[in-house]
């Protein structure tokens, strides 16, 4: 077997391994199943490329993005290594050349996208090619509820079993839960040799800032790094385009990138970014794992990332060469609301949504941190904690104050209202704001009403945001995001602990106009839950979401909160057919209980006939055993009551001709039914 150090020097031009590389290379080359978690820029690719040259046979590399595969194949070929890729982006000539090299036994590494494993012929081809090792890049894509889930990654374990060869899996972002999923899905639950090498990237400067004219903030950040290549991650496709234009207007070389662009346009941007000096790309997270450029000098987030894992992966694209790099992440209340709604409107099970809220809380905790951000970040990943001297909080320690009393007041307000409300309503109580909702629920008589008048609403919003970031209050998805106290808050409430809060983030002034929300803060969690139900129903039916109900209808549901199908029928856009098909499902979301309504009654919801049905049912209940209560039990079916309510017979004779009515039932119930029908005329 060729010596790893010799190959490292002769083929790749490195005099020595980076920390952790050598032991992983040795384990993979020796044929062990391996799971390696290494920081972005830590040299993961060498940990399977070197063993591929040390072992006999072909190494197949499963990688998620065409651009990344092309870059690595090109680099390997430049280094004199026979490598190829089979992707949907290949020309016919390129694919033919790869197959000829496979047939001739020349290839040492073959890159493939996981989607190609869906074809049964792929396994046969790889068996014929003499595969001796499977390498999986970005292995966290196997996690079904992860941020980069790729369904076809689930086929890799089957491929490993079919070929009977060792597998080495690599990723930079895998918490304990994701690592367990990787072991289960790729290694059939049998733990491989696992290498967990530090998450610390000491060359990257970490910084967060509350949004305050965010475009101006980003322009100033980019201006200080003019001529240096960078990425600006944006929360929406539209923002990538407007920010790219703003950067160009300010004299930068800049372009945009998002999933809505056609493949040729995306390839052009990728090629430009890899070849042009100083190009800035404003992008969604679609511009991600395929980025292999080592000299990206800065990464900015125009909007808060989805999770702390996403944040870590995205900033990790800067400074892969080990040279200094800078980051800036902007965040504000609109970002938090958006990320919360994306979690609540997703189709993940409740326990997964709760976990995702926890990950977002961890990111908020990093954003609102009071000590070295690197300490906070590494502690989250379970890594050795070191103070860095290379973050904004190390540069300028934040202004903090004793927030114990404010936090206790907030917790008391949540508990005294049964932990059934969001921050907006709790702030109304604390500031003594008498809204209709406060008055209707009698919350203006609570002991906590008005106890927080010493702070304005904006300051209280900052307090609640920091409490959520510190995991003292957590949204409960079962109650549409109502804030519930966690165990971590109890010592504070009992006076056994104290807490400090950041004053600078509370006092931050946002100069831009506030984005108008679709609904109030109190109704936003319910609207998110209704949208999630709509999405699930639409996907099950194979129709666009608006075909179920449009946004305006869901907004009215969230604001009116109908408690019955009859009330639901009065919502704009809820017709009879949609009420019958979807009404009970949406009512269950609003009330938290499944509506126990007979289908015959459900068809009458919202109509006068529905009220008649209920009154006829009550009249029948009084007479099921006759006037004196001693007669033989007798009743009408729900369908018969529906016919009575809809047709409204004017006489006993006419009533007797209705389906389900006969002489005996007319004799028992007829007079009472006619009284009900006449009273409603």
C-alpha cells in the first residue's frame, strides 16, 4: 500500500496533515467503516481521496452537488489522478469517456449524485467496476429532518450492503441526533469508527448586529472589504437580486444566485465565483455545499439563518484556506417571526418541530450572547470551549444590566395567564395596555397588570427575545406558539438565581418602516398552524395550496377563531363543499379538538337548516320514550332529521312521505316537529 505522507506530498503538494486528518486517512485506508465530523475547511476531501489512491480498486464518491463534483474531479485530474463524474450535467461525450475509463479499469475515483442510485443498473455497473470503497460527502443529508435532506441518500446503505465494501461518511454539521441517524441509515445501526474533530475555526471573526437600516449595514460591511470575494446569504430570492444590484451600484462586482434560476445561469455564476477575483454573490442557501472556493474572505447574512447548524455551515465557507475571514449576521424581529412560522408550517412531526425551535433558540442565544461568541458556539456543539479574541464581543464587551426583576415579571405574566399566550399579549399585560383581548379575558385584573410600566414595549420585546434565546420561555406548538416556561426558568422565578440581559440590543433603533404583519402577534402562531394544515391537505390531494383555502380565508379563521362548523361556515371563502371536505380538519387546528359532528349535520353547517336540525334533535330527545317517558324507545336517523330540516314539511301527511318517517314516528314526533318548523318560519 502506498505511503499516505508520500502521496500527500507528491500528489497534493502538502508537507503535512492538518489536525485529525492522518488518523482518519489511516482508518479509511485500512478498510474500516468510518464516520468523520470535521469543520468546513478542515480537509475532508483528502480523507477519502488519499485512501482511494492507497487501496486497490475503485472508490465511488457520493456527493450532493454537481458543481462540487466537477470542481473536485478537475482538481484531481490537474493533480494527475484519474477521476470522473457521472452527473445529469454531463454531455454525452463526457459520460462516454467516463464509461470507457471504467471499462479499462483506469479510474481511481468516480463521483456520483445520490439520485443516480435510484436506477438498479447503477449497482450493477459499480459491481462490475470493482468498487472497493464508498465515500459519502455531506453525510448529514441522510437526516430526514435536517436542513439539507436528500431522499436518495437513504439508498446508500443499501448500496453498501449490495457491494459488501467499507463506507466512509463525512460531514461538517452533525449534532448527536444527526450522527445517530447517519449510523442508523448508512451503517445499519452498527457504530463505525467515529472521529469528531473540533468545530473551531479560529481564523473566522464572528459578529452579529441587530437590524438598523440593514442595506446600509451590509453596504458598509462590503465597502470595508472591497475587492475581496464574499457571499451575502439572503432569506428570499427577491432579496438576492435587489442586494446584488445595490452592490453593483456601489461599485462592486456582484451577481445573484437562487434556486429559481435556470441551470445554465446557476452554472455561470458558479464558474464566475470560482474564477473571478473579488466577486460577491448574493444568494439563498441554494448556493451552498457546491462552494469549494478556498479564499472567500467574508460571509454576511442579510437575514437570520434557519438554525445554528445552518449558520455554522454557511459561515464555514469563508476562510477555508486558513487565512483571516470575517462574518456578519443581521437579525431582527421579522426574521424571528419568519423562522418560527417556517418551523410551525412545516410537515415535520411535533417532536421535530419542537427540536427545530430549540435549534433556532440556540441561534438566538448566540445572537444575543453576552460573552465570547466562539465560546457559545463551541459549547452548543459539545466542543472544547476556548475564548477567541476574534469576535465582536471580545472586541467590545456588551453593556449588560441585571434583568432578574424584568424576567420574573415576564414569567409571572405567562404563568398567571395559563401559559396560553404569546409575547404580544403578555407585553400588553405588563405595560398595562387595555386591549379588547385583555379586557375580554379579565387580564386587566391580574396582579401583573401594569407592573412593567417602567419599560416601554420595545424594551419588553427585547426582554422576551432574550428569554427565548436563553431558553427560559419556549413556544408550545400544541398551543399555537404560546410561550411556556421551561425548567431552566424555575430557579429565577423562585429567587434562587439571577440573570443579566444586554442593554445595547434592547435600545437598538430600527430606522426602516416596520413590515406590516398579516395578522397580529397573537394570531400569527395560529395562522402558521392553519397554513401547515393547508399544505398537508394540498399535498395529499396533489393540488396547489390556494385551492384548499386562500390566505385571506386563513387570516380570517385565525382572527375570528370559529368554535363550531356553523361559525366556520361564516368565514369568507368557506363554501359548502369546502366546509364538508376541510372544515373539521381546520376546526380541529383552531380548537385543539376533533369535531364530533355527524356527516348529515356537517352538510347543514352554516345554514338555517343546521339550526333546525339541532332543534329537531332536541325535540326528538324529549320524546324518544313518549310523553310520559315509559314508552318504547324510538328515534329518527340523522339523515331523516336532515331531510326534515331541509324540506320543512307543512303537515303530518307531508311529513310522513319523507324518507325514514312512517306512521309510528309521525305519531310520536310529528306534532313536536311541526311546532319547531313553524317557529322558524
